[in-house]
C-alpha cells in the first residue's frame, strides 16, 4: 500500500492541478488544505504538454516549484506520469499516435485517452517521460506512490493495432490452422490463408451496424478485447519498469474504474503494487451497487486493501443529471469505501477548474475560492475525523465465507453472443445475487478463475457462460470436498474460444450440476413465467432453461407454457457438497429468500443483525476487529450490539445488548473490546 513512515493517518486529499492556476493562488490553496486537514495530493496527472515541448526539449521548472511547495507544506505526493494525454505537437508531427474508432474514423488531436496503445512513438515518449520524472524526483521522501497515466481505457482499430494484433495471435496460437480452428472460420467461408488477411473486428468488418456491441464472429472479437486490454497493459508496464529501476521502494499504481468492461482488471492487478480506483456512483445507484464495486476492487489482489483514488466531494459533471451529494452523503460514501477495504479517502478535485468539461465537477475549493461553503465544511470535518482515527484500521482484511466468481473473458463473451436475448447483462445478474447477500449483512469476496475456492463455504457463479480449460475440475473438487456451488441459467455453454461444448448444456458443468438443458426460451421484456419456491410464487423472466434432471433433484418447476411442470431449480449432491442450478432470472425477493436459505444450510452467518438500510462490514487487523455501520436511510436507526465495543469517532463505549443510534446518513466505527 502507500503506507510509509510519513503516513500516520488515512491519506486524505486528491487530484491537485496548480498548473491550471496563477502561482499567486497556490499559497492560498496551501492555507485551505491545512484547514481541511488535507495531507496527500495527486499531482502531474495531465501536464505532459507543459513538461515536453518537442522531441528533445523538456521543461520541469513548474513541476519543480509545485513539488517543492508540496514538500514545504508537509504534503505527501502521489506523483503521476502525465501520459494519459499526448501533447498537440506529437499528434501533428507523428499522426500514428492518434486512435481509430470502431467505425474506422481516424481521430485528430483532442479529448483524452486519444493515443494508440500500439504506437511505437507513443510508447517511446511515454516511457522516456516516466524515466525522466523518476530520475528527477527520486530523492523526494514525500512521494508515497507513483500514479501511471490515468483511467486507462478505450479501444483503437488503426493499422498499428492491426499489425500488432496479428503478432499477438501468432504468439497465442502459433499457426493459422489453430487460429482457424479456435475461431471456427469454416463458418461463412472465413478461412484465413495468410496472417495479413486478418483484419481488426470493427464496423468495417465483423460488428453489426445496427447493434454495435454484437459481432458476427465472437471468437475474433473476443480475442481483440483480450489483445486491446493487453496492449494498454503493456503501455502501463513499460512505464512501470522504467520507474521501478530508479525508485524500487516506491509503490506504483494506476486508477481503475470498477466494473469497466474493456480492460481485464484481474490480469492488470498482477502488475500493480496496490489497487486504486475511482468511485462515481450515479444519482440512482443503490448502496449495494457501490458496495459491490468496492468488493470487486478488493478482490483483484486477493482481498488486500485498496486505495480510493477519486470520488467527488459533491457533484459529478459528466452524468445526465448532476445532482448534489446531500448533506452527510459525502462522509457516508467515504466511509463506505473504507468499510469495504479502502485505506484512503481521496477526491477529484482539489480546486474547481474554470474551463472545459470538468468546470462543473465538484471540488474541495469551489469557484467561490474560499472556505465558506457547505462542501468545504463537510470535507474539513471528515478530515478531522480521519486524523483522529489515525492508522487504526490500516491493512484491515475480510474473513468472508461467500465468494462470487467474476471473469472478464466471460463478460465479453456472454454479451457478444448473437442470442438468445439482447437483454443479457452479466453485471446485472451478478448484482442480483450480490444484493441477496448484501441485504443480510453477509460479507462477500470476489474471486477470479485463478483464485482458490476451498476457504469459502459457498461460491456463486452467475451466468457462467464460458468455462475455460479445466476450470470445471476446480469446481468439482470444491463441491466434492463439501462446498456449496450455485450457478445460474445460460452457463457452461462455451469454452475459452467461445466454441459451444457439445453433448448438452451446461457442457463441462453437467457432471457437477447433475442436469442437462434441452432448450432455452427467451422471454421478451415484460413477459414472464412463474415458479413456486417454498410456498411463495416468483417470476421467471428473460431466459428460461428447460432442464432435464439426471442426478439432481427438482426444487421448483415452471408454472406456465408448454414446459409447465419442468424443472427450474435443481439441487445435486456431489461428494460431500451441493450444487444448485437456477435456470432463470427472477426478482429481487427471490434471491434474498433463496440465498438466506442457502446461508443457513451451509453455516454462513450475518456479521450483525440490523434494521433495513443499515449496512455492516467487518475489517480485521493486528489492532482488532472493526465493525462499520452505515445508515443509508433518511431516518434515525437503532442497532442492538452483540458485544462490547468502543465507537472510535465519538469515543463512547458500548456493552453487549446496548443500542447504538445512527442518525440519517450517519456512520459508526466500532472496535471490539476484548
């Protein structure tokens, strides 16, 4: 993490762009930072144009002054490399650095994330800048982390990428014969006879004009997603290597974006010293939506704490409706991040810019330019609390009995599929199961296909459309040894190349599930079947698997249509464990009821019993066990405590059975007393 001997409390601050302002304002910023208890700033995120004036000329004079100012004012620095936006002169002189869009349109200079990741020019200049920054500032002991680029994203379809894609395929498959096999190019006469016949899959080739997310050849588009994620990762890694040579003791990261589809963050996390991410919930997002994103980020490095690199102090500029965070919400959402594994609270931005698209994005220092604003007061109060908390919760981990399997390859593949329903959304299905556990205060880890399953009492794999390699054997071993495995409809359909596993769905999962699926019925929006589970009726919607039990027992059956009476939920005893197959999407109350039963069955208990809308998590470190209680409701709530605790913000002690009162949007942080 970004902890070092300088850090005595949770890093608090965020993105600071003094280069956008006259220098006479900088000292006023320092005064306001002290008032707000800001101790950490991320600087140099978008300064490439000021740092490098042409191929050979660099000018670090302004950054020198900023770095010296930060040091004089005892600010820790997360130093960025500025490589998220190349300078205008580079685009003019070397147009190969510019991206090409899905429709084949070549971009000009503008916006950001506008660099081709496979441009040799971009890679040469970006790594050189990273090296020069590391050499210049290596002696600054207040640099607590390096921040490479910013919010990597986007896809390029230019000639650079096309040539690099062919090389990537040669490394992956070895021969054209294997490429043709993996992509099933005998379909529609797509057989390739030479490597240079392979073109990028975009609107000029494979993607549907009328539905750009769908593609005619899933194998080709799936591999291009993998290639694009790898290409951007190589850009990150190239800078990482240069910096690490010079400052091996300083950890390195880049800011991720939660459930961001284009990049395989599970692969990226292997090359990050710690995970950091930017949290910008929409006005309609629920507490469970946000909690799930935090838990995904925590899971990327096996449950290690992460850094909340960005959030807005008040309003987000780029959403359709830029609603203010109501009083108390900024504090509540900040502590929610900490409750789910963050060891920081950071913002974008420190001072609100006066021009371009982020001028209406919230900031610690508003356009008014002083401390007399609601947002500044709330930030200052939170900063004071974080100072008081100090480092007590640092490195706190989670002991979860339940895991949800998430896989980027599966996400890409299931949503590229041309059928059976345009409404299939992987993350939405994951959220249904997550909410069913979140509402019961059950701690959840997110795992990938490479992670170990044996420590969990229950593992849930929603929409496991793609089963890669021998992953089914890991699932079988887990269940055989006593685990409970839950898998949903439209699972086990294809292998890692998106080729159907023949012999009956759910393919390689047929043995552990004890069922085979004969047909899949897609229901239009607004239409639904029904089933009864434990005397209650629930909806069956979107997709209905028509299931034939082989070794499994039927738990519930469909109530309507020609498959009335056919299995919709099946349970299979497999060795010492149990596998459940849920053959449809249902309503929120079903997932809550169903998972409540399964938790009782396999001995999973809630962290604490609380009223509705009170979220509870538990972090554990060498200092003890910390309970975080967050009131997401608009009214006061009362929680009956299950032991002796000290509330760290107020300092008050509580005994077993006492009541903790939480005002609306309030937070309690409890240290369990021994």
